[in-house]
C-alpha cells in the first residue's frame, strides 16, 4: 500500500511534466524527459486494479526503503536538489522541517525528495502516508506556469479510472500564490486521499504532494500540517 501510493503520487507528477512539455521546444522537452524517464515504469503499479499485466510492473517494487539519518548530509540520487540534516531538508528553491523520528526519507527517482511515515507503531495503515516534493527551475520550464501545471494535474487525475478531483482552488502557501488540488481515489479496496500544492517563485515551480489511505489521513492531519507550515520558499 505504501509503495503503491508513493508511486501514484510520483506518477501524477510525471504525467503533468511530460504533458505540458509537449508544447515546449525540443531542448526543454529533452530536459524534462531526462528528469522523469525513470519513474514512468510506475504506471502499471498505480493502475494495477485494471488487472493489466505488463513486464514493467516489477520496478514499482524498486522504490527503495533505504532511509537516512537526520545527521547525514546526503541526497536521494540524481533527481535530488538538496540535503537533509538536523531534521531540515534544504534545496536551492525551498526548505522545510520534518522530524526524522516520525518520517523516513526514501530514495525515489523523479522527485526531489520523498518521506514516508515511519512512526506507525502497530497501526500499519499509517505507513501509507507519504510526502513528495518536486521542483523545476525557470530555465527548464520554458514558460510553464503553476496554473498550467495545476490544469494538467487535474486532467491527469480525471482521466484515471476511479479517481476524482474533489477540490480545486487558488490559495496562499508559504506567502506565495498557490493552486490546491485535492483528489480521492482507490488502490485495491482502500480509499486514498491525495493533495497537491503547486506554487512558483520567480518562475521556479515547486509541487508538494502528500496523502495517505483515508483512515490514516485523518489520523495524520496534524502531522501533515506541521510539515507544510514549516515550508519556506527562497
């Protein structure tokens, strides 16, 4: 469940980036493809309830469960933009606080960073909770705006069987204009709740995606809020 949910959140980002990049020039398109190619194999896992069998389903299991200590200065691979140290994740575009005793940083291609909930105890449902961040610099976007990205995210989810955009609004996040897209869906027999915050600063795009199974989401609403309230855009 944890890996399926994390794959779905990363998958929606891939769809949005590749969909919008089709209108970009070839140079920009090649950069976007280089950033997202490794996550496209997650698609069969996210759509597994359709009972479609493909040979690319296995990579979904490759979302690493490797965690890092809060005292490490490290990155999550080629896609990473920042470092995680003393419970603070810092990139060129943003910074936020996240408690390493509660959240474990995972390696996941295609996103800047992903955290999954690690303080689940005996409640396995809490392990479905994830927070992902993806960012793109102004020179890569080639005119893509936060509004464009939000529109593509909505189209992506609405085109996926069993998923519905339940909320779509403009708001403020970390002092900046932002688009909020909330989604409900199903993975197997579980109902999941996903939220995306899309914002930009000086043309740079930052997308925060977080969610969990319905029961876990209600239990972790305060935990999500604590992390989101700590975000600062540079």
